[in-house]
């Protein structure tokens, strides 16, 4: 995933820049739909900014070291001047250099060395200041907190926050949903008509969870949407009338069950 492009696209847009935290939440949700973990997305964005910050840090330290060396050489009288200015003695010139170096070192700031984006990535032009990097990183961290705590869903519009809690709403095609329900009925797992879960054998809750997860991997859900653990718990309850704990959802691996009776979505 091109994290640098995601960050710069958001910051360069005047509208998303005003609501940068919400921009990153939206992009995180897109990433999750593409099978990335949310933490992986936010870490990637931060790392992209860390690379730019390192570029600024390098330029800052490079200048600081050069001025520091010049100060040392001037103080110990070993600084050599390449011009032929004869109006001042070397001692006078060293004194002047010492004053200038000390003054520059006292005023030197990372903000004096904006990152040249073209030097970092040839696709981009312009610069990014140290303060802008900090602003972007702060927005990324705030977005991650919003995402984790669910604040983003409360603050953002209804279209952003809606997470289907019934399995039929996840399907790309209702005809394929109906076909899967027919298969589950024929396997004796759900009741015909109501679609309530009826299998009570040992491990049945994990079996239901595995089926819900397997349907995604086989291409039935819109945009191959990756479900949250909390969402799966709600789907079990609202679509199949079965109470499943979140620990069961977290622990369930689809490869622990024989699910070859569910065909690929592309074949039906």
C-alpha cells in the first residue's frame, strides 16, 4: 500500500486537510476492506511521516555539525580561509566566525529545513515543513484513537458508520444469499424459512463463525468486506438467532472445519 501517497493526497487537499483525522479514518476503513489490519494501516502512515522526518533531521544535523566544526576550528585557530581578504587578520576573522557560528547554532531549528518531497520521492514536488509533519502525525494518531474507540462512527455521517448486522446485507447478490441459505438448510444447520441456527453439536458456535468467515474468502460479500469480531457476534445473533461470544469469534479458524460444501461465489 502506498502510504506516502495516501498521506500527501489527504494533506494536499484543502478540504480533507481541515478534517485530517476523519480522512485517515475513512482511508483506514478502505484498507480494512482490502484485507489490511487497521493497525497496519496507521503504522504505515506514521512510518511514511517518519521517513520525511528523518530527512529533515538529517539536514538539520548536517548543518549543525558543519557549523559546529567551523566553530571548533575557529576557536583553536586552525580554520583556513580560501579568499584573499586582507582587510582583517586571521585572528579578527576567527573572532567574527566564532560569533556568527554561536549565533547560528543558538537559532538553528528543524523548521529551517523543510523536506524536499522530490528528493524523497520523484513523483512529488514542493516541500513539507517539520511542523507540518508533526501536524500530520498527530492527526494519524488521533484517527487511530477514533477508530479503536469507535468515536469515528459516532462523529461521522450515517453512510460512514453503518456496518451491516444481518448477513443478507453483506451479499453482493441476493440470489447467491438465497442459494447459501438453501445449502445450509440442506445440511441441517439452519431451519427452513426462519434461517435460525439449529445445529447443537459440540463446537457448533465456532462452526457458524467459520461459515460466516468462509463466505467472505469465497467471494460472497460486497467488496470482499472484512468483518470485525463484534460484527460477526451481531450477525450470529440477528441473522441466525444464536448467541456467540467474542472470544469464540477471535479463536475460530476456518481451516479447522470442512467447508468444501460451500462453493465459490463465482461458480453459482
